[in-house]
C-alpha cells in the first residue's frame, strides 16, 4: 500500500470524526439524544474526560498524562507507519495500523484543543456550546473527548432470577457511547487479532512452511 493511500485513509477518518463531533457539540446539549434508526441506533451526546468508551484515568493529572501519552503514540505512529510501508508489509496490516493511528489522532485533537475552542456544555442549563468563544471551558491538554454513537441493541431487559449473582438485575446489551475515532481504533485492533496469521507471513509474502513444500524439484535434488 502506497503512502498516499494511507494518508488519504487517515485524513478521511479524522475529518469524518471531527465533523461529527463539532456538529454534536454545537447542536446538542449534554445528555441530549435522538433516534437515528429505531431505538437501537442513537446520537447521544456525552463528554468523556478519560479513555475510549468512557473509561476514566486519575483526575486532572491523569488527564494530562493520558493526553501526553496520546501525543507520544501519534508521533511514534508516524514513524511506524512509514517503516511498515517501506518494508512493504501486508496491505491489510497497514490499513489496520492506519485505522488505529487515525482514531488516536482524532481523540488527541479533542484533548488538545476542545477546551480552548468551545464553551462549557452544562448538563444543568442544557446550553448548546458555541465554537471559538472569548474564553474556552478548559486549558490546553484538558479538553474532553466528545462521544455520541450509541447502540442499545437490547434495552430494558432483566436477567433471569435463576442466574447466580446477577439474577434479577437490569440488563442492556452494548451500553458504551463512543465516537468514530474509538470505532476506528477498535476495528483496527480486532482485525489485526483476527487476521494476524495472514498479515505476519514471511517477508516474501508466503507462509514459510508452504514455501518449503513448494520448492522446485531441482532445488530438492541439489540439497541431497
């Protein structure tokens, strides 16, 4: 896969991610939700101070550490992608790494700049934030990540009472609220795990065991 295609993939994902985040931030108030396809696909605006899918990490210092870590990962990713392109690794693997890089970059932009360029989205007053105010809601490195994709496929269900420990509890299948960047990272990682045998074949592009079996007859004879 050529570098131009990788850059294009990354750019398209980041643009789509940021366009949706800016739209949600400037048109929805915190907690606002609208059905897109029935009740199992919604746009539901929340802000995430931590990692993907709402995981948090150690308050304000944890926030700074997480943002700096994302910056380091993005810088490392630039050199790593360039390296695997030069080595002509499997196009599928390069594509997956590009997905992970684009997702990390998309969320890094939120962490770096959203506190500076947006007003505070108050869950109390339910105001819709304006972009480029005189004063932002947080400083550099302290922006919150905007999440909005919500797929409550199974809702308002109850776990049967005969199930140990959790019996009788409310149940919802797939409750995380995430964004395009989170989805891009997850798809890239899961695809690498599923197809790692195909992606990590020998440099020649063949399974070493298979290539050994397919040696020409004259090579076999010369080795006797």
